[in-house]
């Protein structure tokens, strides 16, 4: 672009008076320099516009990336919720099973207490009787009348 402006400036000065009239000193050089300056300004404005657009795109990409990174820990929310739900379900199942066990075995405690009482009564009475009978035996053989069936006197 600068080359075209420079050429146009030089030819316009040369065309004054059909090219036979001399231009004032430095006027041709000034026109060429002005053309160069305008071309450089246009180029720099284009480059600046492109740079600003790149910066804007870069900022947009940066904030989008930051936003996506901020969402990354949320990827594990599903697994965390799953673990929490599974643990809650396990607790509920455990309590339910304990309730079922308690209801299905309600009679065992009473029966065991009754059975232990009966066994204790039988064995306690038996050991008491045997203890009394054994206490009446005389050491050295000679005690008793040989009647093992009745009550010991």
C-alpha cells in the first residue's frame, strides 16, 4: 500500500504543468513522505485493531477456561452423593434388620429366662439334696443303712 501511495504522490507532482514545470524545492519529497506516513498509520491502525481483537479473544478464552476449572470439583459431586446415599441406605437397612430381629426373637428372652429358672430350680434342688445326703455319710465306710432310695435322715 505504501508503495502505491508513494508512486501516486511522485507522479502527481511530476504531472504539474505536464511535467515541464519544475516543482518547488522539497515539495516532491514532502508528498512522498506524507504518503509513507499515511501508509504507516494505516498499517499500524490495522495491526493495532488485530492486536486488540486478539486480546479480547484471549480474555474471553481465559475467563471461559477459569470458569470451566472452577466447575471441575463438581465432577465428583455425583460420586460423593452416591456414597452418601449408599451409606444412608445401609444405615436404614441395618436399623430395619435390627427391628426385624428384635420382633422375630421377642419370645427368646422370656423362654431363656424361664428355662434357666427351671434348670436352676432343678439343679439347685438336686445339688441341695445331694449335698445333704453326702453330708450324712460317715467317713471310713460304715455309715448308712444301705437304703439309697429314701430320704436321708
